[in-house]
């Protein structure tokens, strides 16, 4: 699997490196596929200004490799690179496997182009095979769980984990993903939800689907 992730990471780097500019800040996601990307990106430091980081872990890895980290408030991000837990053919995603979904959603929204890098096991006919991450305010946990249960979901609290923002994370199975954009809005509208891991309103623009021997590029329909 890691070979496939590396293939996707390399394809994304090759796609953007021609356009590197000394003032450019690249949005950087979180996860093992992104870690491969950061390691490849580090070979080109100096050709771009640095990156925004969607998690403490990503900020640390960027700094360790000598890549400056910028606050998203202070820069414009043309390209955002991130992994995903699932993608469908419309490049709608489930994200948040590592609990960094809120900053990932903000970076994806702020970027002109969102490039998603995944191994081929993540490409699905319909979203929803992976439990959906939902970041909540601590005091709203029970209320949000009841609302999700009314929708047919089975939420469970990720024990012993808080997001980088200090919030609990729910993982929800059993939801109906026939209409991912409506589901995303319904969950995000619940009082106490910080963010859910459906990326349907802002899907990826380009998907690099890595496999052992190479990589396939899929662009947004
Ligand atoms: C982090 C994410 C990741 O992109 C997603 O979980 C995939 O991770 P990996 O590249 O390790 O398979 O959304 O919150």
C-alpha cells in the first residue's frame, strides 16, 4: 500500500513543481500519504516559500525538513495537497481519518486547486464504507449522537483522542450517503458540530490514484 501512496504523492509533486514560485505557499494536509509528499517536497525547498499545515504533526514534519510553515490567515494558497479516506468518481471525499478534518476543510475551501492523493483502495462507488469523522464541542457530544442516531447513524466516540483544537471526535457508521452534499449540510448544521469529514460541497479538483506500478489522474467532472 505504501508504494501506491508514494506513486500518488510523486504524481502530485510532478504536477505542481513546474509552477513553483519563490513566493508560493502550498497547502499541506495530514496523513501517511501526505508524509510521502512532504518528503518529496523537501527535495525542492527554496523553489517555493513554504507551506500551511493542517495539523501539529504536519507542521512538525515540515519544520523538521526545513520547510517554513505559514499561517493560512497571512497567505494565499493556490494549491492544496491532501489525502483522503475515500473518494468517489465525482471526487467527493470522506476525510479526517487522522482527526485533522477541520483545518483540512478550511484549507481546501481557501485553495484555488485541491489535489487529492490516495492509493487505489480508497476509490469507491459510493462514499460511506469508512466511518465518518465528526468533530464536536465536548458539551454537545450526547446531543449530536442522538441527532445522528435519528438519521440512522451509529456514532462512537474515539476514546482517548482529542483533535488539535481540543475537541472530541465521533466516528459514525450506517449513514445514508445517497446525497453526500445534503448529508454534509445536515450534519454541519447540528448545534455543537465543528466539522464533519464529508467533502462534497468542496470536492477535490484532481485526484491522483496511486497503485503499485503507477498512478491514474482523474479530474473533477
Ligand atoms: C487526515 C486525512 C487523511 O488524508 C486521510 O485519513 C488519509 O490518511 P492516509 O494518507 O494516512 O491514508 O483526512 O485527517
